[in-house]
C-alpha cells in the first residue's frame, strides 16, 4: 500500500506541475487577464497538489495525530481548489472558512511546537 500511495503522490505532483505550466502559459498569452483557463488550471493545481500531499502523508508511518494534521493541510488544498468550480453560495463560504481555519490552525501548531522546543537566546 505504501508503494501505491507514493506512486499516486508522484503522479498527482507531476499533474499539478502540468497545471502550473498551463496556468503560466495561458496567463502570459492573455496578458494576466482572468480567464476560464486561468481559473480551472489554478483550481486543478490546488486539488492535485493536495491529493499528492495527502497520498504522501498516508504513505509515511507516524503517530496518528501527526498524520491527521498533515492530511488536513492537504484537505485544505482540496477545498481551496474545489470551491473555484462552484458558484458563490453558503457552501462555498463554508469551504472557504474551513480553508482559513485549517491553514491558521496548522501554522499555529507548528509555531507553538517550535516555541516550546527552542529557548530564547540571551545576549
């Protein structure tokens, strides 16, 4: 199973890079104007990199709480990309709120862990 998840991670990663290349090419050709291709390529890149990250995290053995925290970060990218395909609605607002909550919570946990580990330097 680990091998399959790592392969999936690599495939999703390569596809996400393809989405970025598409985004850059179409943005350049269209003078950075927002277009249908811009929106779709950006959204798909978010979704694909989220899938890649989730697959990679599930392929690594670690404590369940660490895995959950990392998988939630991947899920935030799935939500972020997914909401780009939907018209404005309460569901999209809820998805957007979840993205913000996950990103802020994830970075907050990293900051707190770092602050606990390191001592302030004294002069």
